[in-house]
């Protein structure tokens, strides 16, 4: 009887254990991530100014005609200034977050690459709004920047969730502030998309609110250090 029960008993199926991403805490690995990221930021911000060029069809015969031509290019200057501030804000946010990241893994590297993908793409939508001031150009730019800020939010969410890759002793208010800042930036770009259907110029002006989030995080960081 016991033998028959043993024959009918099913053999347990051995399933391979789910392997988590291996984490590394070597300083060189984190520095390589930061060096590569800074290089992408530097190239993207440099490409912005390369988009400012005199029209090839223009003819300059005097100082007065050159002055008029340079004045008419105000939209190019505005696009450069806006994109410089946006990319600069992204760099500041990225720099602050990696001050608290102590370890890294494969997923963090890929999330960082995703963020850099959108960052490196930013000179193109910047060139669009330097040539066209309408609703489509404004929405296209805001969407591109929204993808960048959202990916940065996702990077921090992954790194900070359950203290996965950050310092476990990090102040809770500081942790939330680092999450809210890029989330606020995403909200600004979403808001600007809606405003663009009413007034594209007003939508562009709303992007200046991003500087507010940067100042809030900066003030909060200083107060946390005191």
C-alpha cells in the first residue's frame, strides 16, 4: 500500500530561482556612469548653439542690414536660452540624485541611458521651436522634454525604492524632494501642452516655472545640511 502511494506521488518540479540584478558599489563604476552622462549633457548643450546660424539665403551689404538680420533672429536666441536652462536643470537634478546613489546595477544603467537618449535628442526639438512658433512646434518640444523628465523620475524611483541603491540613512524629506522635483517638471510640460492649444507663446513662458522647482530643491538641500 505504501509502495503504491509512493508511485502516485508526483515528483516536485525544480524551478530556477529568480535572480535579482547584481549590485555593485565600486567607485570607478559609478564614476564611469557620471562621466558618460556629463559628456552627453555637454554635447547636447553645445549642439544648441550650433543651431544658431545666419540664413544661407540672406545677403549682408552693410552694418545696418546685419543688425536687422541679427535682430530678426530673436526666436533662435530664445530657443537657445530656453533649452539651455532646461538641459541645465536636468543636469543639476541628475547630479543631485547621483550624490545619494551608492550602488548601481544593470537596470539603473539602462534607465540612465534612456534618460540620456531623450537628453541627446533635445537639440532637435530646440531647433524646431527656433524656426516655428506655432502650436505644433511647442507641443513637440514640450513632449520631448516631458519624456526626459519622466525618465529621470523613473530612474530615481527605481534607485530609491526600498533603499535599493541609495544611502539607507538618507533623510526622508530629501528623498521625497528628489522625487517631486522632476515630477513637477513633467507637470509643467503637461500643463504647457494644454496651454499651447490656447496660446503657444504663453505655453513657452510657462516653462520658466521649471526654475522654481530647482530653487525649491536647492533651498531644501541647504536647510537639510544645516
